[in-house]
C-alpha cells in the first residue's frame, strides 16, 4: 500500500473539491482550474501569462481553457472574451428554469437542479465556516441563515445581469465574487447590519450591496474602526 504524506507549509488556498472529483475533466484542466482559484484577481490569466507560469505549451493550455469553459467552470464576461470569471461549481450545474420540465423538476425537489443547489449550499457553508459562525452567541442565527439563502439564490439565478445598488453587473461577475466570500466577510456584513441606525426599506437589496462590496470595503471599515477607538 502506497502511503501519502502531505506537507502543509505556510500559505493555503481554500477551494471546493468539485472539479478535482469530476471524472469528466482531464488532469490538465483540473490543474489549471486549481491554479486559477488560487491566484489573486489581478493576476495575469491570459494565455501568455498561463504559459509563462508553467512549462506547458500554448496548445495544451488553450485546450484546458476550452475544456473548462465547455464544462462551465469558466465564463466570459463579454462576447468578445474580455475578462474571465472562474467558478468553483460549474455554471451548467444549475439548469435553466424557463422550461416546463425544469420547473416541474424544481418543484418536485428532484433531479439535477436540486443536486446542484445542494452542492452550492455545501460549498457556501464550508467557505464561510458556517458551523463556527453558529457557535458565536453574538451572531443572529436567523440573519445568518437569511444571508446564506440570499447568496444561494444569487448563485442559482439564471439572469444575465444582476442589479446592485442601482447598477447592473454581469451575473457571472456577481456569482464569482459571492463564491469568494469567507467568514470574515459574513461577520463584517452582520456588523454593518447591527450598526446601521437608519431604516432599511429593502433588506434584500441592502444585503446584496453589502455582500457584493464586502471584499473591497472590509479592510477600510476595520481600519476606520480601529482609528476611531484609538482617538477615543
């Protein structure tokens, strides 16, 4: 029996194992997606950048990119292919619900639709460390579950565009940002809810906006809070 020992030095990447266990993907495609899920958003994900990052030739990488796109793990933001969005769970896992058959399947709670929804829910709760959050007595469990439901609803939508704070964004971009939310972002959103003193007319729209902007505003928020406490 071959023993496997895994060394874990500093530096980790948390990602879904969905693509790693997908028998329909080649090892090249699995490896490329793992790389794309581990690098920062500003990383050069062009064909030239990917080629420079590995010793594979451009044809091999191009084939892996096409494979991931066909499998639903990569989506082009525009028809011209300007910008790519990477998905931990393939977009094709959520079938279109406009057809009668899909609507019946969804109502009956069976078939690929519900399986995909369940997969998304498991990934979401794993990324935000849901079991850890519900143990925190200061966290409103009902509000936490509402946030999880909203993230899940957003990931499963079939809309091409999603309106957030009055602006329309490509659904693929919104889904990619929501898939990167972690426990710290959820705690940040809950803090914003607790500290908000004005009446929120539409809680769903408010939460969408806060969740969408959380990765970009969380650092500034806590920096301002620390500065306030120090000056106080």
